């Protein structure tokens, strides 16, 4: 459950008689896992079996006492974290066992509630994410408690959640004359008021603002206030002889809280965000304004972020590689670097690998840098930058592929950019057999450093192994300082479990199934080739979870497994099985087991995310869970706006992949952006959907913290080789990290349903095969990718003579501008291979000569490809687009021949483009290769079929409908689909979705944008005055967004409330409605 750094903190707690601190991570994980399992089963809280040894209560109380008595130091922070974790688990047990109306006061004369204690202890140990979560469990307005206790509880909740401004606002209004007659009540109220005063002074100190007048000036500061309560709440007068060590605590509740708050005041003083000094060259006033804005919600700087700050990653002129575990605040820490750049009057390019993550980051950064406060604009309308005189916004968020296109076609747009942030930068490393994406990412970095040589680079990842090497490369690439910051600590954590079954139950299930199979065979007088339905229904077993008690399961020194097994459900789940290949083989039936687990968790209030392997599974599993758990979910006003836009886009909500507000919602790439947005919003609401079902590929784009993440299988179908393949380690880690999210949920649960099924036998030790499985599916830490240069793969292929390799051709085309170039111009080329990661690695290995020979071989391959008619502009466009010079020469000739009669509308340009594809097979294969299978799918044909001119005619009709603002239902009909069919797979417009989500976005918009660039190169505008330069510049953007007029594009940009393509077309048509009546009235 605890990462190595956090486990080390726990183990540094003071040793106590009979309790070895080395065992604390395992003890606390055991209690947490057992409590979670009890909650899943719906059982009542059980008595601690270790009562009298070191029970959870004893651990909590003892270490809490250590915190209150021990002087400041590392061991006190460790003790506070141990006590806080124990108290939080106890608070959850209390919440499960006691109704809200029966809860005792949060604090009274003799007692401090575990919920309050947990929050304060986490603050004392600087575990701010844990404190935030603990605060959510505090019930402030408890029956029978004093008014001052309620105010103090609210203060502590706000202190733990970082809402310091709310503390100061409350301070100005809450005090009133005392109404107590009893002397003890009055004394208690006075002590609690003094504690509240200390918290108010602490909040003012953290925010560097004056203490509210109503708080008063009777204390010198927060420490003085808490020390005064300590003095007043205890007495050694008169009764000292009979008291232990001469002390009688007469108000132990306030006394104990005061001692803990003293620890808090000493711990968090260095954590104020306002302590961070402005980077050199930044406008100090802008910097402080931003810090104060951020401190309204996030006043504390986590310890890992402080370490990054101490390393100077955010300083001007410093590039860096920051490696933080998933969920450790990479975006938050990058905001400090971004703020410094904006405060210098420079701009930021922020790269993210998926469109889903681009959308997520755009929202996050808009919240961090609101335009109304700073005038800064965060945009993801990157392709609008292709227009002449377009303005690069303060922060542009885009994929590496889009950034590469911009660097190629609009390099001047980057002239004021001072920072490139590359999130998930491990994608620079090529996957097995797939290097195009990595190539584009590497070329993007090289191109950016050429176009913006004075800008800093910030690489972010959770997965990198070789951060130090990348930092040294960045230092050589930029010629300035670069640092590597690699921090293992994470503010959130997961108890990781793997589904396991009792071997005896599995054997019994198999025996029952085989008996029924035999009976059915005799009844039918025929031996079935596979398991019959009645027999398969017998394959049931009770699911258990085996939980790792330390972060890497296995102790290498002792060669023993640190884990416990708990029962998850009272009922049994249905497993799968088959007889195809001999004896009965059990299969995990992962999706159905995930349905049962998720429904049980959701029924008990656990927000759950389920990861499945296919888009279709995401829909069916969500529907199955909703069927088990029918909930009435109201639609929020913001969601209603999106439902309305979705209805307009589809033609009717019956075509949606969302069945409406439900307890479980799907999330996959087949869904429209509006559908995904609705699903995310419903899941984020506490009174919305309880479960979201997604595919692992979307895990990177999901910032949707859940209490439980269920991974339905660790294998998937191998589409290329057949059979099954294991999920990559980074996919499992990404998915697992959705459980618990700093700032939302500090603790989460992960349950993996493995393939094949694993089992245990009674009290016997686990089989080593099971142990190996545990280690394989849940790696020790997030470091699992060593970034290598994909360009080296291309260079090796060139050296080996693989000149027909598509990646080699792509790279040669990218370097086309080097044909006939001299050494000087080669050095100033956008993609200087002598500055690549491969060149740097060769230099480190003293193999520069060999690397240079490979580069020379590539250069020879480029210059040897002599093509008639290649001018400098063609060479540049070939380099910019990665397309062959011959294709571009043919395109230029085709456009030149048509000057005077070139199309003047988007629809006519689409017709022109499709005609080109029909007449030029090389252009068709080059520009449509990546989307050919999608086009065939959209046309209702097999993916393996040949693409014909008839298919392209059908595609054209659908594309014209797309830019004309037709609904997806209309487009589905054009493509030959059956949107009015009852079958779910037909009525959800799969063909139109393929067109809108893949064909347009990944192929057609690029192809028509390329045509636009070539038209600008030909420059026929004087010869054909009917040709609109602005329309030509925007062709790619217009088609991508689904508009047929430049004015509609600008209308959509100016009207952010328009959420969909069809909705925008309708608003444009009716933009003048009512104006004539108004004008008539004025006349």
C-alpha cells in the first residue's frame, strides 16, 4: 500500500516495546485491506483480533502521545503519520458502526474524536493529501456538542483542506457573548475559543495577511495561543502528590489537541506557497498575484514539490526532467515553472499524448491561470495558428503530432514561447514495432529547440528510468543548465490486491460441472465439444483478494511473501470454463466478476472505476452494473446543456452510447467528446454515477479519482499475432493509479482480476507461480521505461539497406530539405540529427564516429533520391509534411493546371480532393493509409477489403454532410447504416462515429490542410480573384471541426457556449432571428 519512501517514513517512527517499526507498513495495510473487504461484503465491523498485543487503537493512542510529547524532528513527523493513519482507519470503523445522530462531540472536556485527531496528525506529518481526505470524514455539527466545538471543528476541516481564507472569513463573524452558566462549560468554551484563535493566527501567518480584528491581539502568535491552552488545561496545584509524575490534566481533550496543533504549527511553517521566490527575470508583482490566487485553494507546497523547487527546476534558463509517481502532482508542480514563464511575458507550449488528456489539461490549466485574473488565455485550438498573423495564446495545449505540424508549417508562431512542457515524455521511446509516434515526438523536440533556442524544456513522467541521461542531453541540446528530479514519494497510495480463489472451491465447482456435463451428454445422446450451459452455471466460487503488505510483495532478503488474504463478497461469482483443448479449464470471466465487484462497491458508496479491454466491453459492463444497481440520478444544469448539444449532434439521444443518467457510465474512444464529458461530469458528482467503465488506453486522460479501481484482466486479444498478450506495465500502473488521487482521495483500492485464475490452498504457503504473477502484474514502482532515440532505429534500417521501410521513407521525406544542402545549411535545419538523443548517447559511449557514419548514410539516401522538379519550396513542404517530393510535385501540377477554376467552397474542395485520390493511387495510399481500414468500416465493408472509387464517392457524400452540419443519424444513413434499428450496435451510428472520430480527425483534415498549403505555395489568388485566401488557410481546421464557412469557424470561436458542431450550425442559421422585429420596433 505504501510506496518505498512513505514506508521508510513509517519505519522511522520511534520503536516501542513489543512493536517493531519495520512492521508498521504491513500492520496498517492489513487493517486497511480488512476494513475495505468488510465494507465490500457489507458485513459489520469486526473486533480487533490482536486486542491486548498491539491493537490499532493502542498504536494510534501511543504514537499520538509520542507526537504530543516529543520535540520537533523527523521521528515526530513519522509518529504523527503512523498515528494519523491508524486514527483514520478507526474513524472509518466508527462511521460504519455509529449513526451520525449518535456520534459523540468532536471535542469535549475529556475526549478528542479520531476524525479530528487524524486530520491534525496528518498536518503535523505534512501529509496534506491525507489531511484533506481525513477532513472529509469530520462531522462538524454533531448533536449535543458546544457551539465553540463546532466552530473549532470547522476551522480544523478548513485547515486540513487548505481553505485558509475561509478560516479568516469565519473569524470575522463567529464570536458571540458566552451563554454558559456552568463553570466547567465556560472554561471549556474559553479553551476551545483560544484554540480557534491560534488556528486563525496560523492561517493569517501562512497567507501573510493581517489577523482579523475580531480574533484579538491577546496572543503573540499561534504558538503562544496553543501553549497558553496547554498551561490552562492542566493543573499541578494541590493534587500533585497523588498524580502520576505530579501532573493532573483537568481538560485532557483541549490539552491534547493543543499539543497536536503545536506540532502542526511547527511543521507547516515552511510549506507555505507564498514562501516560493520569483524566478529570475519574472515580474515579482505578477508572480505574487498568482501565488496568492493559488493559495486560496492550495496554500501548502508538498514535500516532493519543495525538493523540486530546491533543485531550481523552475528557475529561468533551467530545463529539467521531473519524474514523479502517477498522482504525485506533475501538473501542479509544472504550474510553478509555467507561472514564472508567464510572469516574464513569455508563452508556453504544453504537449500531451492523447486528445483526452489535451482536453483534461486545458481545463486544469484554465483553472490554474484564469483569464479574468491574469488576462492569460489557455487554448487547445492549435490549428488556428496555421493562419497568417494568428496569435499563439499564452498557453497552447496540443499533441506532439500537432506541435510538429505547427513547427513545420508555422514556425514563426513560436517566437515568443519560453517553455515547452512535455507531459508523459516517456512516449519519446519507441514501442515494439511502432516508432512513428515516437519519431514525431523526437522530431518535435528537435524542431522546437531549433525554432525557440532560448526556451526551456520541462519533461514530465512517472515511468522514466533514465531521467539523469535525458537531463544531460537537454543540457547539451540547450547549452544551459538542466536538472533531473526523481522523487519516489507520492501523496496518495493504493492497497493493491489480486483476485484469488480457494482451490477447494474451484475443484468442487469443476466436479459439479463435469457431472452435469456427463448427465446432459447422456440425455442428449451426444458428447458436446465444449461445456454445456447447465454445466457452466456450476462454475462459481467466492472471490478473495490477496493484498501486498509492502510495495514489492516479496522480500528479497527473506524470500518470503508479505501479504494477507481477505474475503471480498458473501456471494459467489460466475467463472468461465471450456473443454476445447482437453480437461476442463477455468477462465476468469473477468468482465462479469468486475460487474459483481463494482456493483457491490457502488452499493456501499465506493466510487469505482472499472478498466476493460475493448470499447464494446465498456458499454456492456456499464449497462450490466446499472441493471444490478438502478439509481435515480438527477441531471445538473451544466449536464443538461451537454445533453441538449448531444441530442442536436446525434439527431436523437436514442443514438447515444450513454443510456442516460445511470449508476454506471462508459468511457471510451468511440464516444463523442460530448458523451465523454457528460460521463466524466456524472461520475465526478458525489450524487452522480457511482461507477465509470473505461478502456486502459484512456487511463492517461482520466483525472477521475475513484476509491476503487478494478482491472478486468491483465491480458487482451493480440490483433496482429492472434491469441492473448499481456498488458504493458505502464498500462497497468496508469490504470491502478486512478484509485486515490492527491487532493481528492489520498487512499484507494486496486483489484486486479488476473488471467489465468490463481488460487490458494488453506493455510499453505503461496505457490511460487502465484508469487511471480503478483510481481509481474503489480511492479515494484512506476519506473518501467528507458527512453531511447527512435531515430537510431531508422538509422540502423538505412544502414541495413531497408529503403522501402515506411518509417525510413517518412524520415527521408522529413529531411528532404537537405538535398543538395551544404554543411552550413544542414546545421541550421529544423531537425539537426547531431543534436539528437542518439548523437548524445553515442558521444557518451565514445561512438560518435559510428553514429556520424549512420547519419551520412541517411544523408546519402536523401541526396540519392533525385527527383526532377524539386524546388526549395517543394523540399521544405516535403520536410514539413513527411510526404514524398514526387507526390507534392504532382499535387502542385494538378493545382496549377486548375488555376482559374479552382474550388471556392469547402464542399467543392472536398470533391476536388476525393477526385485526386481516385485518379492518383500513390496519393491515396500515402495520405489514406492510416485510415483505410476506418473508411472501409464506415462504408460497411470488411477491414481487409480493397478501397475502391465507389467507397470514396460514398465517403465524399458523408464528408459534405459533415461540414454542412448534418446530424450523425443523417450521416449514418448516407453511409448505409441503420440508425433506426433496434440493435444497439446499429442504432448508435457506428459508421458516422468512425467518420467523425477517426477518418476526419486523423486523415482527411491533414490531407485537405496539405492541399491548402500547396495552394498558398502556388499563390493563384491574383489569377483567380474568386479564391478566398482565408478559406484556403483554414481548410484543415474547417473540415476537422465540421464547418463549411470561415465565418462559422470564427462564430464558434467567439461563442464558447456552443458545445457541438450541429448546434453551432443551427445557431449560425438563426443568428439574426429577432433582429428584424427589433429594428421595426425602433423605427
